[in-house]
């Protein structure tokens, strides 16, 4: 995924493609802004695979294109995902 101007929405869109065909999960995407729902949906995705790696490309966009509130929420969410879903999170960012 790419952080973009709405990091949470970008993650939800990527996850929607991964959860296609799972009607219940797709319906829950409406509430993806709730961290508990987001963690549950990523956990559901995680259960389908032996291992998962969430790559957040252009992570600097979280800080350059998003409000401080969105920055904090998304950073907290990534931490929760890494701790609670047994998946891995990799963030890449430019240093310029």
C-alpha cells in the first residue's frame, strides 16, 4: 500500500481486494476507521496465509499529506497490527 492523503483509506482499499468474496468482512470495511475492526479484518486476512507482510511504501506521505490526528491514528494502527495479528509491517520512506 501507499500512505497517500488518507493512509487508513488506502489500507482499507488494499484489504478490500484481499478479502473479496468474504461478504461479512467486506461489510465490516465500512467501519475500518475503528482500530478494533481494522485489527480484526487484518487478522482475518492473516488467517488465510501462512505468513503476511504489509508493506507501506512512501511512508513519508503519512507525515506530508495527512493531519497530525491521522498520523497518530495510522501509526498506532500499524503498531497494533504488528503486535496483534502476527503479521509483519515494513515501512519504506525517502529521506529527502
